[in-house]
C-alpha cells in the first residue's frame, strides 16, 4: 500500500509543479509522477534536516518543501527531457 500512496502523492505533486511552472512542459505523465515522487522524498529529507519533519496537526512546512522540491525537479527534468528529445530528432 505504501507504493500506491507514493505514486498518488508523486502524481499530485508532479501535476501541481507543472501548474506552478510558467509555460508548457512536455514531460510525459509517467516522468512527471516519478519526479513528483522524487520531490516528495527530497522535501521530506529537507524537512528532517531543518527539524520540521513531524509536527502536531498538518505539516505545512514539510508540504511546502515537497512542492518546492517537486517544482525544481520537474523544471530540471523538463529541460533535460526536451534536450534529449531534441537530440534524437536531429540524429534521424
């Protein structure tokens, strides 16, 4: 069940990151989900580092860090994906 939640959270974070980043991203849904999962893991790691991993009530700080990490990963992932996609077109 943990993997299912990771996929759901990754999908939500990835789509939220795509909505925050200006312009159109050309990432496929599967890559958006993987980068969203990475954002969740990176955000949790950062929250643990600053001491806000677990608080009473809703962990807003941790969630903000997850979204910020997902935005960065989706932005960088989109740049890399477009770069690789462009190189493939030129080879053919």
